[in-house]
């Protein structure tokens, strides 16, 4: 076995050093990386099953039952408000809450920044801060009771949906 020349060793060392530096330059320093935040989604779905007139009032009382709670939503990144905030790493996220009777939940992680949430015709703007988890509650009520002169009538075609986001995370779209 022949000993390597000093020049060959330096050339090999230079190639290793050069290759290591270029791959490291693709990632920002760890202090600048967006570590993101945890989003916890929950969905509660109830169906109005019976309506009855309240005796002393001109209102109806609803009887509700649990209903299927599987649902889908989309999170879309919105343009950063500050020039220094990178947006190219954020991609739209499709979130599916699993099937459940009455309620369903799921947890996911996304990069911090300004996002739009779209769910069943509802839209909301979110401002997510790194490391600050957020609980988002989705509710659906299928059906409602309508008061008539002769009593109460159930309307099955009516659907009410709500997205509940704490005020400190709400943002315009």
C-alpha cells in the first residue's frame, strides 16, 4: 500500500469540505427555522330529532342526538405581512377529521404565519405564532324547530355551522 501524497489529501479534504458547505446552505440556521405550531381540531355534530312546544312560552324545545362527525377542511397559506417572513415553505394543508358518533378530533402541525381556514362554506383567517398551540372547535347542528300557531315543526333541511377560534388567533383574510 502506497502512502498518499500531501496534495491528494488536501484535494480530498477540500472536496469534502466544499460538498458539506453547499448542502448545509440549503437549510436556514436553526434559529431562523419555522418550528410551527400545533392545531387541535374538534368537530361536534348534533341532529335535531324532535320538536315540542314549550307550554308557557312561544318557543320550541329541541331534542337532539349525536350524528356522524367526520369532516374535511383546508388550510391555505396567505401572503406574509412582513417581507422578512418566508412563505415558500408553507403549502396548503388538507385535514380530515375521522368518523365518530357525535364528535371527532385530530391534531396537526403547521408552520407559523397567516392562514385561511375553509370548512363547508365557512372561512376564517388565522394568525399562528410559533410554539403557541391552538384549539379550533367546529360545530354542526342539522335541523331546527320552527314555532307555528298550532305547535312546532321540525325542518330537517336547515344546517348551522360554526367555527370557534379564540380572538387572539383571529386574522383577516
